[in-house]
C-alpha cells in the first residue's frame, strides 16, 4: 500500500513553531479560510468548490425507481464519495481509507440524517415509484479541509439541482421533459454546513480553521461541527485525538455558527447569480425569433 | 416505540424512573479473560460489552498492511500502533441484524476509540509493536460508544499499558424536542435506546478528572444554545463514571495485594510531600 | 445507581481512616507527589506545565532511594539484562532466530550467541549458517538469558552456557510474567530440581522470568564429563544438546510432572504468585491431596485449587 510521505522533522518543528506564534505558512490568520470559490456547471446540479488547492466537484442525478420495501413513502437519497489515486497515490480504488470512511460518515450525518432533503417529497406512488437522488462527490485535488469543502459542494449542488416535473392522473405517472415543463427544485428543508477546527499545541489550545494538508498532518486533534443558519447542530464529531478543554469546544461551536451563516450567504448569493444568468426572460425569450446581435 | 416525553415534565422522572442526573447501574469487572493481556466486561444498564486487549506485542503478519474493517494507526513509527476491532453480536439488539465488518458506523467507532487511545496511551514506550483491542457488543441499550470507551479504558489498565489518565465517557441528552426553542428543556444523563431514539443527545468522553474533552459525538439535531448544558452534564457524568471505574480498579488491586500476588507499596504516597 | 456510588464512596473513606495506606492502589492519573526532590521512574509521568509526578499505571508504589516508580498490577513481560527466559522460536532467519518471549517484541538469538556443537569457542562457519535449522527450528522451545537490550526495547538472547539451550523431556506452561499479578516473579533461583513423590524420580522446574515455565524430567549430566572439567564437558555434551528426541520417561515421572503443572495453574487461577517456595509447598500439598483419594487425583481445578491456595496462604 503506497503511503503518503510524512513531513520531515524540521518541517514539522518549523510549521508548529510558526503556528504557536500565530503565523501560518500562507500568511492567513488562524481563523481565516482560504479564498472559497463556488461555481455551478451548465447543467443543473453540478457544483465545483475550490478552497485553495483543494477542489471538489459534486454532481446530482435523479432517476425514477422502486422505493425500498421497508420505507414505501420515502424516496431514495444517497451520497457517494470517492477518493481515488487521482488525489494522491495513497488512495486506492475499492479500498476505503480512514479519511474516506470518515468523510462519508460525516456527509451522511450532516446532510442525510439531519433531514436536509425531504425524502418523502421524492415519493411518487407509494411503494411503487419514487425518485432516487444520488450525489456523486469527486475529490479532484486534496490540500486539506476536504470535509468542509465537500459538504459545501454537496449542499450547493443539491440546492442547484432541478428534477423533471411530474404529474399523476389516476394511475398514470407523467414525467415531463425540460421543454414541456420547467424542472422543479428539490424540497429542501435546511442547509447544514461543516466547519472543522484543528487543534495544535501541546495542550491543544491553538485552534485553526481550514487547514492545509501539511497542517492537517501535524494537528493533535480536530472537531467538526455541522450547523445550519438557524443555529441547529446537525452533527458534532471529535473522534479522539488530544483532549481539549470543554470551554474551547463551546467557543468553536459559536464560531462554527458564524461560519455557517457566512456559507449560507455565499451559497445563496451564488445561486441567485446563477439563476440570473440562466433566466434571460423565461420561455418568451426562448421562443423569440430575434437574434442576438 | 415512541417515548412519551410528556410525563417527564409532570413527575421529573424518566421512563425508567431515573432523575435527570442519574446514571444507570454501572457494573464492571476487570481481568475476565485469563489468556488475554488485559480484559474487561462492562454493563451500563442493559448495554453490555466485553473488551480484550492483546499486546503490546509483535504485529501479526496480516496487521502490517492496512486490514480492512479495522481502524489502525499509521505513521506512528516511533510508537506502538493501535488496532481496534468492534464486533457487534447479531443478538445484541431487538432486531436481529447482521452487521458486516464494513458497516461505516462501526468503522467510525473503531477509528474514534483508536484515536482516543493513541492520544492517551504512552505508546512511545513500545516501539515496533502493536496493541490490539477487540471489543464485543453483547447487548445494546443506548450509550454504546460510551460503554465501548469505558470498557477499553479498563482493559488497557488491566493490560498494564501506561496512559495519561482514564478516558471515561457517557451520553447526555436534552428533553427538548429537536429544533424547538423551548427554554424549559432539561438536560439528561446516560440515555437508553428509547431516549436516544426520541431525544437529541451526544456522547462525550473526557480525560481523567479534568474538563478536557477527548471524544465528542453528536448525531442529532439540537439548538446550539443547548450544547453547553448538555456538555456540562455529560462531563459531570464522565467524572462519575471515572470514580466508579477507579473504585473497581482499586478494589481489584486490594484483592490482589491480599492474595499476595502483588507487593504492597513501599511507602505511603502522602508522606512524600513532606 | 446512587446507591452503588455511595457504597464505593464509603469504601474509599473507610480505607483512608482504617486501612493501611500501604494497601493503596495508584491508578492512572493519580498524583503521587508534587515535591521536586523525587525522581520519576517506570509507570509514572510528569504532565505538561506541572512538576507533579503522576502515575500512569494501576499498581503499587516502589521507592529506590529517590526514584519513585509504580509497579503495575499486571503487565506484559519487560525484558531486563540477565533475565532467565523460556522462549519459543517463531522465525528462522539467515543468521539468527526470532524468539517469542512474551514481550512487546520478539527477542533475537544470534547464531553467534549459541554454543555450537563440537567444542567450545569454535568459530562460526558458513556451514553452521546453512544448517541453522538443525540447531533450532520453528516451534522449538529453549531456555536462554537476556544478553542485551536494543534501543527500542527488543532483547537479544544467548545460550552460551550449559544451563541453557533446547528444552526436552517435559511440558510447557505459560502464565503471566513479571510485573505482578499471578505469575512468575524474579527471585534468587528460577531453576531448581526437586524430588518427586511416589517414586517419580527427580524433576526440574524452570520458571522463566517472562512467565513461560518448563517442567521436565531431571537428566543427570554425564558424571565422567563433569569430572573432566568445564571445557571438556561442553565438548561432550554439545553433541546431543540440539537433539529433539525425548529420553525415556517413566509414567510415574510424567504423572508427577503433570501434578506440578496443575499446581502452577492452580496457583495462577487463585491469584498466588509463582516462585520456588509456592511451587514446592504447593506440590507437597498436592501430593497430600492426592493421597486422599484412591485414584490419586492430580486435578487441581475449581474447588480443589481454592483449597490448595487456602492451604498455602494458611502457612
């Protein structure tokens, strides 16, 4: 199994000492994110998030299938993530690493279990037909903080996504193409966002956000909060690592809330921009014979 | 089965008759397995787990490569690596369900325990070796991760592996229904399955008698303002658990001294400060 | 639950008042002392930003002059130079063996650290390296001494004495090693010969410090060779030293070996430490037990084991 090379001892001491003096290698403040870029594809449901050198792409697709027999009134919603050798040679196909397991669990808890998507609205005919919404998350390049960027990408992609409109008359289910009826957005209940705090220092007293790969290798612990803008915690995970003071955790929660509001505003703004770009006067514009000159 | 939370506000008693800050019966034994280096059996109410620790020992042939289905510490060249395996027995819960080795939920618990141990144990004393922790879940009734962490701590102490302090864990919940902003919500300590299904809760694991949080896992929706209250109750519960576990270890130690298996202390610890 | 807790609490209080404080058990995280005149030893650590020596184990306190250490209730064997250990070969490599001695890592036995057959101080040749398996092969048991410790705590063994070498003519028992608990403790003598009851001849008991025990029939060394002096003796004995063939053992002897093994297991089961004193006294006690029944029962599990332990404790 190819292993990721570890930072050398001198690299380690240099970086850690700099952090303990409040300096980061890329001259960010300790609580500052790297510039975050969110863009949408031409298709509905494609979101591309760039956070420094980390880049993730989420693609949403939907198809009509038979619901699970134990949940006839619910649609199917799944998130799959893949960390392949494209990211780093230490990731192998079909052999989930710890990072991958934790990422998948985190997205599952943050988005699926918290009920961000109303799965009941995906049901078409109880027990027979439902929508199966699937998010494919591709990590294109990893330079730390995969969790926060992945979560943002998935949420943005799902909110951007439009599924074909349907109607039921008696026993017949009709699915309309985009030309027949405008596709409809998913029934979205709330937007949770992850913020990861990484702890440094002998006592875990220094807190960093949005760590790069190098910083991530040197951290002594981390905690990830998922909150929506209403201040609801969807998930917290501090999976072991160096024990930190409980008061620090509470402080982090408050910071995560502020961050989550920021993310919400960002996604809202980008979605509005994208909607504006797409909407050039609706159907009338499409039907118009006038040429752009 | 929905839990009728409305009765709580009347009598301030929970479904099993406990008050908000009561732990369930915690029963534990250490050194239950003769063949193991360290072992323990722990019951928190009806949640029953067993733990067996092997090592520090030479890594087994298969363990050097990342074995699928077990959490493993990598990049710890200078110290012992820790491997944690959790096996959930098919008969442990009401619905008999076979959980594969690749269940993500279980893998996450393995990783959590492994990382918590890695930060607590003095692994640098045992280079080039492996500490294997296997946990068996015999019965589930809430607070599973907490029970696993507590059992692991006991077994590791039994194995005589040096550590910074006990890591003890318990769950804390809140009576508020999720997302509702009612201020009258009470925090609850040590939830059982019924309460876990109905109420928001978190699992908190702390180091020794301090307020330092080693593990914090929350999987339910809850107002951020509730967090502090739940955390305080949880941390307090962990201290109670630590006292109980400490009592069990000391009791075992006294018994061993009485049997003559261990020599007594050369002197009193208290006299050292003079 | 409250009840349980209060009981535990009461016990603690009681101990502080009446119990001997030397019965106190230190547990991980217990501060031993904040006085800076003491030095920290095994089983202790000093937390960051403090100067208090804190226990990292559950055990009892030991003091060596100014050095404070915690003796664990139970722990895996930790090799020390000069320890007599019983080991099992797990791996044969080009010029050395890797030996399981119940420690954190496998011990190493270099081919240069064994007595080669055909005379003392013979130079190791390539032929010896090629026939490395003819000396010790996988699964063989041996008794050796810890010669040196490596940086990482791994032990190197040697068998360069007539006392050491391959083990034959007996049975193997594994119990916990040093570090307390019911197991073998370091003592003046780890190896002795005792007269077996019921005409069983002499049996050797070898208590490896690592908790591995070998009980075997005593083989009288060749009187002639012994007379010839130490150098000659090695020469004559070493020809058969690596044999894996058992000598003839009488049924009575085997029975007494088995009795001795039961005694050791009973000691362990009932939390009694294993040393020369407890084993010989336990053995004599067990012989008495055997006389009680017609069929001379050597089984010492369960209740009989408890009786044995009680008889030993009663002195």
